């Protein structure tokens, strides 16, 4: 996904999704590459983290089990 940095204000960057640039989202500036400025074009890549998802599911399941046992 490519985005255009539309505006940077109060530590947040407004990013427009290219090519239409009709949809936007905010991201903290510290998450962007150094020297990013208004008008910069960035490419964002997503990576599926299945192992982290499974760890989170296990943690949530454990917390739910603890809650259920407290009610008993």
C-alpha cells in the first residue's frame, strides 16, 4: 500500500491512501521513517504474525479461565 503524507501536526501524520487519496488515517510520526515530511510518498507493507496471534489467544483464554474460576 502506498500513502502520501498529507499533514504532520502535533506528532501525528495524516496519510492518504494512494492513488485516489480519498481515504486517510493517522499514524504517530515516530512510526515513520526519518526525514519523512509533508508530501512524502511511503510504501507500507503488512506482515501476518500468526505466532503472535496464537500467543495472544492463549493469553486471553487463560485470563477467561481465571475469571470463570473466580465466579465458581
